[in-house]
């Protein structure tokens, strides 16, 4: 089956670089931006030299509904004065698919607050939300990828998820729930930046913004964050745009999809060969750690060994340490806690029983263990702030590491603190269990500098009482 349209309609992955013809016109589909099997394919296409964002829908009841929502969202945004990419094409028979195409905004990127102009971007974001809500519309699936930054301002995309009709302003309840859902897409530090300017939104809507309103909104934000976290982590264990996932009786794996495209499935099936040929970083009884190259990129593979038959019986029913580290690495990314990028995990299986497991992470050049760094120099103020921030986020989100020795904290040449060895990291449901585990983490961390002046300094910085 080489016809890309037939592959798409059959729910199969379509390779990039295909060409579609419509009424004698050619559309060169250069890059797949999003793929939902059996539903939708979004590509960057070239038509007469001009880039387009082309959305293809399966011509069934659901596809017709999505195309109708695209039309509704586009018209509603235009009526509300919300900036959206210009519609270039809409068709109910585009090479056998339903289709809509928009101009591809040049020099645009998903909204972020990592640039230097945060002071301007936060008010612009809030103003966009005011314009939508005041006009009576909102984006149901609001997140930063659906808001583009460009030299011409902010653009709203994914118009099929726009709800409401221009006319009466959106209710307070719906407005604030939608706003909380958007702010929950940012890491905690950036959430605080937005919250500091949230009064701009309330003022523009003509609403009071006192202590009660602030507390109510924080409650909405926490609820939105919990939902976002659960949705994001569930995507780490199923096939979707961001994750390549597979499971049968002999093998289970999940990988960052862009990395998976580079290495291919055969590399995963040959993973033991990469472990044997890689440069040994650790060769312990319970785990073997190597540095190797995959698709021209340096990666670290950690293989969790089965030490004995009894060890196998204890571990085979439980989720592997590799799967846990994959989950926690993605959670740390959500929180903005630095850790080497988790690329994927592999479990070899015997039906329901787990055998060897493997975790793949990015290799970080020029990084040193924190303990060895502080043997030769005192901590810099920026490093102490990072340590304090790490513990604060772990406390706020009830995370424990499980083995917070100094060798599991790395300092890169550019001064960034990174936490590694996430095998035993745990997100706690109950306050009592978190407190016990978190205090163990603190104790283990400070033990690295027993009877040294540095320990007192760290205690002071973390707001702990001296022994």
C-alpha cells in the first residue's frame, strides 16, 4: 500500500515527502506535524512555492464534524477580531479526503516565555484571552502550541477546538476555567510570572481582583494542572504524536517520537548489541550503564539486570525501574526541573512477565558530579538558588527522589544543575508518606558534606535548623 491517501484512510502511518494532486495542482507534503490514526493528518505543504498548513480528515461522520468545527472556529475568530492564519482552501473531496488549508505563518513559533521579552509577552497573552472571552468564544483545547508568536503578533490556531458564538461575553465560570487551563500549560516558574500580571485580565473584564478572587483562581489552576499532568503522562504510554509506543508478548517500548524516527525499530530490537559495544560508565550487578551513539547522537543506555531467579520473581510483576524513570523524567520536564532528556524505555517480556529493562537518555557533555565540584570550589549563588528551587518544587509537588547522593546531581559547564538516576523517584499521594520520604532525601543530600562548613551553608540556604 504505497498510496499515501489510502494509507491515511486505513489508519496507517504516512511517510513524509508525499505529493497530492487536486484539479491539476500539486501539493508537496514536506513535513507531518500531527497524525491521529483514523481521524486527522496535519502537514506542512508547498503549493506553487507557497507554504501551507494542510489538514486532511477522513471522510466519515467524525471527519465532517471536525471540518465543520474548523469552519465555525475560523468564522467566529474573524468576527471577534482574533488574529488567525488566512484560510486558503476548503474542500469536501481533496484527493479522497476532507481538507482545509491555511497560510503558513512565516517566522512563527509556539508561544513561550523563555525569551527576553517576557514583560511584553505576558500582557499580550492575557489580551488575546480577553479578546476571545469578551467576544463569547474560547478554545476548548487551549495550550501553547495553539498560540503562535510572530513579528506580526499572536495568532490562534487549531480552530476546530474554538467553541461559542460571537455576541455575549463568556461567563465568568467558563472564562476563568479556560484561562486556568492555559496557565497550567506553563512550568511553575512561568505560571508565577503570569499570576503576577493576572490583574490585567480582571481589569479588562471589569472584574474585582481581591484576595478571595486570587485564592479562587489558584484553586482552579491547581485543578487544571492536575488534569494536564494526568493527560500528559498518559500520552507517555500510548501511541500518539509525541510518543512512539509498542507492546506485544515479547517487547514493550515507548520513545520520544522524533528520536524514534531517527533510530528506527530495529535499533530497539538490537539494543543489547549497543550495550555490549558502548563505553562503560558503570558496570554493577544490578545495572549496566554505557554511553554509545545512535543515529549520530550520543546517548546513555542503562540496562537493569536480572541478578537471579529470585530477583526475577520479585520484579517481573511490577512496572520496571526503566518505565518509572521514563515517567518521572517526563514529569520533571513538565515541572521545569532539569534532568538529561529521557528518550525512551524498553522492556523485554515473557507474556505478562517483565525481564530486562532499558532506559535511554541524552548524554550530557562536560558535566561533573556536584560533590567533586565542591571539593575544589565553593558553591556559586546561582547554584545555591537552583538547589533551593529544586527542593521547593519537589516539596510543592510532593516528589521524592529516593537516593539523593551528590553523585546523582550533576553540574554542567554552563552552570545548570541536573538531577539524574530517577529509578526510585516517586510522586506521593499522601502528605505523611511524602514528608517521610522527602526528609530522607534532605538528610541524604546533606550527608554528602558531613562535618564541613558547606553543610551549614546549605542548611541556612534551605531554611533548615542546624544540628
